[in-house]
C-alpha cells in the first residue's frame, strides 16, 4: 500500500517536471525568419539607371555604385511594406576640347516600397517588389577656367525588384536583381527582429 501511495504522490511531480522540460525545449527553438516581422538591411548595388541614362561615347563616366539602407515591416507572410534610402555618386569627365571639365552628380534617393514574398522557408526566402519615390541631385559642374556651378535638381526614383533572396534567420545575407535608380544587382546584410 505504501508503494501505491508513494507512486500516487510522486506522479504529479514527475509529470510537472516533464511538462516543464518540454516547454523549456520549445522556448529554445530558433524563430523562423517568417515569424520575425521587422527587417532592417544595408546593401551595396551596381548599375543604377542614373549612371547609364546620359552617357555619351566622348565623356568618361565613373561611379562608386549605390549605398542602400532600408526597413520592411511584414504585414503577413506575403506582403511587406517599408522604405529604402540610397546614395549614388556619379562623376563625368569631359574631353579636353570641351569648355566643361568635370561634372559631379550626388543622388540621394528616398523610396516607399512594397514587397511580395512568394517563398517563405525557415532560413530562406525569395521575393519581388516595387518602390517609387524621389531623388535629389546635388549637382556641380567645374569649367576649364576654374569656376564651379552648383545646384540641386529633383528626379523621380523607382526600383523594380525581379528577384530578391534572403538566407538566414535573424541575421542574414541578402541580394536583389532588378532594374531601377538604386541598382541592377545588390548584395548586403539583413537583420530581422520582433515577433
């Protein structure tokens, strides 16, 4: 009888310990990237439309590429909204026969973005997206006589992401292929947080 009473007394304790261990193991599981709703990222891109739009064969063009930062908030497993900012410097060196010596365009872009995520695995995601906004060009032109003219110009900005990917859970490697004023190809680092 004592053995039965001891068994009945210790049964709830054993069950409680097992349940607590199950909860602890479940809480230690890593969150899937789809469950993290806020994403911040930085990237470097090449091939902006601003770089290729006004090129001529007689001038020498150069650019460091585009430096991109952004934020996306996932509304559900497919749609996310956010913004992107970018900086694209472009330099134009004119031939010696021209009255102009050098032109510098510094494009600062701000875009609102919507993203459509069509593949959502625990550590891998693929998406497309579209962004529209405005760019401010801090423009300067240096003439052969040494004088420099500076001004600001505004341009429309837009980016269409044909294929984007993200590899990782919280911290991840990301990249995009598309066409627009930010870049044709970009790679970077992404961090997701907030369930």
